[in-house]
C-alpha cells in the first residue's frame, strides 16, 4: 500500500463512477480496511486534494514561447479533455475548499501568457474569464454527451479570446 496506489485507484473509480469514491468504497476496491487509507491521508479532504491535484497536474504544461497562443490553446484543450474524461471532476473542483488544483492551472496559464507581459489585474481578469468559459463549456459537454458538441468546438471562441489578449498587448505598447 502506498499514497500513489491509493490515488491511482481513487482516480480510476472517479473516472468509472463520475464522483470521488467514499473511503469505504476505495478501501474495498484496494482490498484493505478503511482505516488503512487514513494512515496515508488525514481525512477525505486530504485524499480529495491529492487526487484532484494529481489529475490536474497531468494536463498540458506550456513552455515559454513566442507562440504563446498555441501553448494556451493546448493547455485549454487538455484541461477540457480532462474534465470530459472525468465527468464528476468539475463539480468536485468547484466544491473544494482548497486551491491546490487551481494553483496548477493558474501557474500554467501564467507561463503560457507571460510573453504578453500583461498587467496583474488584466492577467487575473483574463484568467477568470477563461476559466469560467472552460468550466461552462465542460458542463455543456457533460450534460449533452450525445450531442454534436465536442472539445474541438472550443477553437472559435478561444481564438476570439486570444485575439482580444493580443489587442490588449498591442494597445498597451502604443500608450
């Protein structure tokens, strides 16, 4: 038994069932007593943090590039794909009290857009707008699984968003 083994099994169950498993269900799937889980994790919130950070940590990690828009695009697609592959993850992320998973995304977003040298307040607003859009898009994907809605349909709105960021960069240069 190890932390990694527990997190891996919890991720498998999340993907299968669309929600973070209970400690008892996880213990049963690992064929151990539920108290064994608590040896590795103080409580369910600690397990939740470890599982969600592990999942979000697997999304695309942008490199510093003059092609920042391609890096941002890939980051967004990989995040949406993660949320689509794990239908219960979005609800879990939005209901968590901790910020670990969000910090992973924020750090990657900031790396992707760093060539723009955006002011802090503008960068924060750009991040908030993007994350809210991605979460809404993911919710629509999860609610309409049989429809023609797909991750690829993000391209148009994301290009508009990128164009707006580029306009802000050029407007800032002229001042």
